[in-house]
């Protein structure tokens, strides 16, 4: 079979396509023939050695994928050969709160990822894929979609009629927009591209802000809420945008800390968090139980993931470069 491995922290050029024997599933494991995988910003950071320069190389990249069960290892019985499955981001996080043991099972980092024609995964880290989703669509879900679901509903506690703000038009933001609209939320989207904001409006965004032409976007967000502030911010920028998010959110509101897309910022005033009762909640993807709850909502509301582009397997490096360009809207996928 063919597999990609990251051999050095040199960005996309560090990925190399190689031959490898088909792996054999051990106890409690499943052999999956991969059909599609999708990219996250984390994958680009890992390729550059920014995410964790201590990861052992070479490593098989990517955490998100979907495929078909080929063979069960001894004792594995949750799935049968031919079943369509997708992988949970952290293979050992089935339910309950996150802990260090579960966190160390994140695919494409601490453990081998899914950018291969065949992979072996713990059966506890797989979910069934509904017939309503293609392999390419299902491959977009493990990280970005589950993260958005977790931030909005599992810890965010948002309710119909409330307003959320999400930053950018990458995978997490577009899923937050789709889930928010389905749940009756008013969704505000920021971007530096008017064309992308127009696409966000066609998906149901109630308000859009171009943060290039409106650098004080936090003020614009408050104006869209009558001066009150949004109920929840899906914070993807990190240090560079967090101070503005603190000013955009309402007193008593929540900031779901998800991404670190920007560089260093102006610093955060903890007094604002204290005197306005703002909740800063870290969101690191989610459990298999969250994934399965999200899939039920996707089926009920007939939500279709937004796929920006599908690259063939032998052009996976080009897919990573496309993600790096920031020109995508939604998810970048690799067909396998």
C-alpha cells in the first residue's frame, strides 16, 4: 500500500509518499481502507514543527478520514467488514471529560494518522458514517465539525435566539454557522474577503463583518446586537484576536477558545474577564459521544459539509499548500 510520512519539519515539502506493508489489526483494532481524508490548520503547524517540535519523526499525518472496514482484530466486534466508518480525533476519548491519557491518542501527532491507503485504528475510536454523507463529506467531520459542536452545545450552552460570532470561513467557522443556523441561532461571521462573506450569507449568516475594512470589528459586532454584545465567540485567532473578542462578547458571555491562527496580540486584560463575568472555555475537539450526537443532528437537519476542493491522493502535498494559502472556504479534502 501507499502511505505519506512527514520526515522533517519543513512544511508541505516534508511529506513523502512511500510504500509500506498492509498493517494487521491487533486485539480490539480494526483495519480500515481509507477513502478520503481532510486537512486542518493543525496539520500545517505539525508539518512546520510549530505545533509540537518534539513529535517523533517520521509520522503519518492527518487526523480526519473516512473509509470502509476491511478486517477486525481479535475481540473487535463493533463493526463488520464493509461498514462505512470515520475516525474520532482522539482514538481513546470515548466519553466523559478530557484527560492526559485521552489527549495522547490524537491521530496524526502522538500516534500515526490516516493519510494512507489502509490504517489500523482502535474500534473504540471509530463511528459509523450515515448513508447521507459521502466519504469526502464524512472525512471533514472529526476535528472541525466536532470542535464546533463541542464549543456551541456541549460546553457553550447556547440556545435558540442567541447570537454567536465566528472568525473566518475555514472548517470550524463554517460548521459553527451551519449548526448555529439549524439550532435557531443568529450567526455573525468575520472575514477579510467580501466574496467569502457573501457565501457565508447564502449559508444563513445573519451578519457579516470584513475585519480588514472594519478593523474595529468588535464594535461592529456590538452594534449588530444593539450594543449588548454577542452571547458566544468562536475564538479561532488566539492571542491576536482575543482582546477584541473580549470586547465583542456580552457581560456574562462565553468565549470558546479553539484556535491559534494569529501571532502574538496586544495582551489580555484579566480585569475585563473578572468584572464582566466572561467565561473563557478551552475546546480541544471532542469525544466519540459528542461526535455521535453531532451526527444525529446532521442527519435530522440534512446538513451537508462544505467541501472547498478535493485533491487526488498523489497530490496531497498540493492540498496542504492550498490550505496554507488561506484561499479555501470550508474544508480541503484528499481523495484516497
